[in-house]
C-alpha cells in the first residue's frame, strides 16, 4: 500500500514543480488536481481499495476535467492520467484504466499524454489479455498445443507426449522461487520418468549459454523451449504467463489436471495421475 501512496504524491509534486509563470487557468488545474490527489491519498491511508471507496474522488476527477477540458493542455491531460493511475495502481482495474486512456487519446491527441496513449494502452491491454487466457486454462480443459523446437533443435509439442503425464514448466534461472522448487521437480522426474512422466521446460531466460550451463549443472534432462525474450517469450505470451514459476500438469490426453503445484504436491499429483493413466 505504501508504494501507491508515494507514487501518487510523486506525480502531484511533479505537477506543482512547474507552476511558476502558468496562466491562472493552468494554476487552477494544478491546484485542483493537487487537492484531489491529497484526498485520494488520504483515502488510501484509510484502507480504501475498491471503486466504491473512491466514488466521490472519481466523480471529482470528472468534474475537474469538465471544468478545464477546453484548455486541451498537458496539465488537463494529467487529470485523466491520474484517474487512469487510480484505476490501475489502486483499484486494480486495467479495463477502466484503458477506457480513460482512450478518452485522453480522443480528446487530447496533441498533448504529450495523448501522444503516448497508444504505448500505455498496449502495456495495459497485455495483462488484460493474459488474464483472459489464464481464465480459460482451468483444470479439466485441454491445454492448447504448440509446435516449436527445443534448445537442441528437435521438434517440441505436447502431441509428441500423448499417453504421458506432462508438466509444462515456465521458469528461469534468475527466478528464486524456481530454484527453490527445482529439487522437488528433479526428485519427481527421477522417480517417475521411467513410469511415464515428462517435463517440458519453457525458459524465460535471455542468455542461452547461461541456460545451457545451468541445466547441465543441475542435470535437468528434459527439453527446454527458449527464444531469449524473457517475458515476451512466445509461449509465455501464448499462455498468458506473467509469473515464474507457472506450471501446468497434463494427463495423457493433454488435459489440465493440476496448476502451480508446489513442493510435495507435485510428486503426489504425478503419482496419482500415473496410477490412473
């Protein structure tokens, strides 16, 4: 919560720092926005986290914008930008944040914020789309297949493992949680690989030599997909992955039977799946 408070204050301070010499109308925008930010900040300190908590403040953004919108200045754009940030950073509602950004783009295209609206929109729409994808990847549904090549250039797809229990593991050498979970993954693989358990790693690393050295040192014998794009990894984007590790356990028909299994949960789930397979 603290970082959100500081973030809002920082933006307000940036606006105020350029007040000197502004026209009266512009000073009115900055003063009004600063007063509104103070109210938002106070509401955050009181524990406000929902749109209902900020009903008055959201209306106040609209009133302030309506009063000064004809100026079509960057200061006016900041009113809507701050409303965007409230939706995005405090209320965790990227869809409504995107709606306000569209308003900046259409109403104030010549402002700096208006010119950057598409760039900001793209960054907002990605997590929205990623969440939509993740919502479709529920237990009992078929995991969408892919056709790629692994680090050694061999074909890599889920279809190649039909009849096997498969763990799809989105991970990285720089991910602390991945490293903590690795011994359990290695133990499960060593215990059940000969009985029909496979792993497909999807590395979010950027440096191939580092990845190859790490997998060799740790005896990670399963195939890895790697394209060096970190969070823009082709398969990470395809499956809406925004956290590492992210894992999906699939049955012999490619259906999801487990998600983000940690510690001993993984071995138990694999043993159970193999017994049914």
